[in-house]
C-alpha cells in the first residue's frame, strides 16, 4: 500500500507530466474536493463491512460496499491512517474513465 508521502510524490510527478510537451496531457491524478476529500476504492482483507466501518471511523462519507470492494469519500488527511487498518488489503484513488467517439 502506498504511503501518504508516496501519494504526494505521485501528485507532484503528475503535475510535472502535465507541464510536458504541448498537446500531450496526462490527467490521472486523484482530485480532491473543496473539503479536502478524495474518492477511494479499497479492497477488504476479509469482511468488507468491517472495512466500511473502519473507513467511516476515519471520516469517510458516502461509503458503499460491492463484493469485497469498498468505496467512499475520504478526507485526504486520513490517508496515512489507512496503513494501520488490518481490514484493508489495498486502497487507491478512484479515477473517472471517459471515452469519446468521433
């Protein structure tokens, strides 16, 4: 699982990539809302309801469970605390995927 420092380094790397050659734009960074939250997707190590409860305890909102996956809007300041959760196997930012046809 990535640490908060690794996450911040990735954000900086993504910002530098966006400043690359004209016409080339990479836009795959987690977006925070005005409250400083990010939407995450997380895989439970066992019972996903336990993970959902743990995420809510960290301040997550709009928590949903699908199979062993749990999604929710987590305050970015809570990211470092994820590494202490035994109910968590993996977590990452949720990316919106869009396509267009011309």
